């Protein structure tokens, strides 16, 4: 057999051996075998995680086995958050004060406040974190309840000076609506004397409990994320209606 023929035979045999090795279960290149072993170990570890109930009583463990990596975590019940669903979203790490109102079954979450916030930012936070919307203060009972608890927040050292409700003069025509429902505000008993005083202003068109007005309504600036308002500390009041079907939140 010539040298060229011998080389050809050697290459063919090498290819056949590689094919046979690759096709055998549990065999293959070292890196591939190591990858399979790692995924198997991860699978066992993740299954053990769920068996040990690492999620709190307010969540359930979920596990998805995938080709290259597995997904594991906790599905939180409505209004709970955290890696193990351990926090009531309305009282996460002391960021909110939770107020429940028996008259309508709604929950109100009062933020402690921060700089560089505004109506839209507080509304987005309310929706994404708590699943609600800024509060519609429709009557004197809700007004007095929230006013009282805002006062206790101030006594506890909350820095906010004003608390946004969900009322806004969207058309800049003096007609305030509750953004959560679109209904026109007909409750006039919450306004401070001489308010609203900025009717027609596109900026000063948001209803808030104002510290300067003894925590009565004022039509305040809707955004203090910068400029001369950057040192002003404001907060939001989030209203959460009782769910008809509790949502599932993956964290």
C-alpha cells in the first residue's frame, strides 16, 4: 500500500472512531461531558431548593428545566415582593405606611417621600411595585383617614412635605379628574382656603396634601425631578383595590 493510500485509510478510521465515540451515551469531548455534569448538578440543586420551600408562605417555588440553564425562583402572591416573597409590597423595608380602609376594602400605601420625584414617577412606582394607582380621594371619610396617617408619618420623621393623590387637571381647564378611573372630582371639602389657585397651569395641576396648607388640598407642581424643585421632598399615596383574581408576580 502506497503512502497516500495509507494516509487516507488512517483518516477514514479516525473519522469512524470519532463518530462512534460521539454517539455513545455518556461519552464525548471532555468539555461537553463536564457541561452535562454541571447541568445535572444544577438540576438536583434547584429541585432541592424547591423541596426545601425557600419561598415564604406568600409565594410558591417554580422551576423550569431548560437546555443550557435552568430557571428557578418564587412566584409571589398579590402584593408581596422580595426574592422569597417575604415582604408585603406596601411595607417593603419600611418604605411605605400601610393603611386599610374598611369602608371600601381598599388599601392605601403612603410613601415616606424622596427628592426628585413627581406625579408620573409616583404613579409608575405605584403601578409597577404595588399594582395600584394614585389615590382617588372621593369623600370626607377617605380624606380624613389619609390626612391623619400622613400626620403620623410626619411625626415619625418622614421627610416629605407634600403627598400626591391621583387628582389632576389634565385639560388645564380647572376640571380635576381622578386618573385611576377618569371620573371628575366632585369632592370640594378637601381644598385649602383659596385653592385651587393655579387653574389653567399645565405644571401646577396635581392635587396633593400640602404641608404648607396644614395637609389640605393644593394644586401643586406635578414634577420636581430637577431645577429649582430638586430639593423639595414629595411622596405618593397609592390606592390598591382588592383583587378579583390575585395576580402572579415572578421575582
